[in-house]
C-alpha cells in the first residue's frame, strides 16, 4: 500500500509546474556558479609570491596593523563598505562622524589628519599598482593578494588589542553596523597572502586528506546548499494546494490508508524528487572533477560529491519540504513560502560574517573555500551536530503535519491557522 502511494505521489509531483521550475532554478544556479569551473588544481610553484591566494591570520599585531591600514584608506576616501542586513551598502560619513573617525585613527596611529589622509592614499595607490602589475602578468585576480604593508611603524605604541577592539566597535557603530570592522569579525582573523610553504601544504591536504574531490565537493555543497534550503518548499506547497484546488480532499480523507502513511509517502516523494536533480548535478561535477584529477596524475574519491550531498544538503531539503507540508496543511495557502523565505534570508544573513566554517546551529552552513582542510576537519563534528539538529526538526514538523492532516480527516476544521472542534460533516470549505 505504501509503495503504491509513494509512486502516485511521485507522479503527481512530476506533473507539477512548480517542480520543473525548481529543477530549472537548480540547473541555472549550477551553471552560473560552477558551470565554468575546470575542477583542476595546479600544484603551486616557488617564486610566485602574491599569487598563492590568501589565508587568515589571527596574530593580534597583524590584525591591528592590517585593519588600521585599511581603515585609513576608507577614511581618506570617506567611503566604507557595510552589510547591515546582509546586502552591500556603501557608507559616507557626515562631518561629525568624520571627526570621530579621525579621533579614533589618531589614537591608534598617533598621526594628524593630513598624515592619515596621505597614509590612506599611499595604501590605495600601492594596491592599485599591485593589481595592475598582476593583470599585466596574466595572473588570476582571485589568486592575487597584495602583500601586507609595513605595519609596524603605523601603529601607535602602547595600543593593546583590547583597546583596539573597543575602538573598532565604535568604528562599526559609526558606519552603521555590519562592517568588516566589527570586533566579532576581526577576532576570526584577517586575510593575508598565502606563502609558498602554506600553499604547498594546502595542496597536499587536498590531494591526500581530501582525496582531491572532497575539497571540490564542499564547494559544491556550499553553493547548492543555498538553493536546497529554500526551493523544495515550492513543490511541497504546490502539491498540498493541488488537492485543495481540485477538491480532492474529501476523497483522500475517506481512504483507508492512515494519515501517517499518506503524508509520509507524500513527504518522501517530495524529498526524493527534490534531491534527484541535485544528485544528477553532483554526478556531473564528480565526473569532471575525477577527469581533472586523472589528467594531473592524481586519484580522486569517486563518491565524495554524493557523500557530501547526503550529509550536507539532504537535511536542508528535508527541512524545507517539511515546512512546506506543515504550513500549507495548517493554512491552506502559500504562507509556507513566505515563512521559509524569511527563515532562509535569516540563515543567509547569519552566515555572511563567516563564509568558511563556524557552523554552530546556522541553518545554512557555509564553506566557501577550496581547501581549508584543517579548518573543516576541526569543525566537522560541529557540522554533524548542525545537520542532525535540522534533521530532527524536520521529523518533528512532519509529525505535526500528520497530526493536522489526521485532524482534518476526522472532521476538524482550521480557521486562521487554528484547529477547531470536530465536525459531523466534511464540507470542502471547512478544510
């Protein structure tokens, strides 16, 4: 009986326009974000300083010096980047705020306004000259990282890291919040150029510990996980509302199958069909990644993409589909899309501060880096706990959806999302 229901639900979902819109969105997103990737990993060669990409340093002197140098550049131009609601915003300060910023920088550097402006412009010109030189040499701009300036002479003596963070908190407030000067961000380190030795160690980690394709699979899940956390709610809502529009609810309620059997079959059908196109795209990426590894004479994990999809993306899709079923059963409307959309935006905003690790209980865990194997291994258990948490929530939401569905089958009505008492008859408008 369950198998028959499951296949019927699969057929109904496949016939839905919302499902094919879901597939189209996944394919377009994959093509735009990962379609041009060649999945190759060249071995770093010595003598190419500035071209090995970047790493993060939590050394207090480096954090203070690099941050102050950057802040002086922003001060000189009176232009600051901020992400107060997760979206990029360019901020210019008024005269009063500029005076406060000058006072902060003067304390940290011991320099006058004129000296601060000159220091900022010098740094801007040095960076522009570096990127121009890298462009002329044909270096990939994503791999080009300007060297850290000589910061020792730019910091005033006696400034402690604690005092520096206090001042950066004030800087963040002046900008309006959500800036790169927020203490929470600075404590996690600042970008610095990767050395040859560091780049070579990273390369070996990817080849040996990640078996090549594992690093690329994490990047795949970072991008596709964004879509899996929101898109499955659409076919889930469409499937529930289809019964309501076709007035099929009374016929379904009268069937002998239990409410749990009907809802579980529907949920599993949605989940399987939601994951199917992601697995196809993962298979394409796995083949291309394996081919790139073979061309370099390396061996790749042939199942890395599928393993990462199962552990990373599956719980997100399960949660999104469960929300869609529960809320659409409760409200009989597309409210689930709005609720999941708000939850999704909140998840994106929570993750924007740290795109590599720091998983916690974030709904959308990010790892937007190729490699960083040591960081991932250090935080692996945190990611496991995160995915288990949302998997359990999905089951609880599914159980709640079964309860609501069973209540309605027995004649209970729902008004404005509230369960009403038992009815003797089952008119469509009471559902």
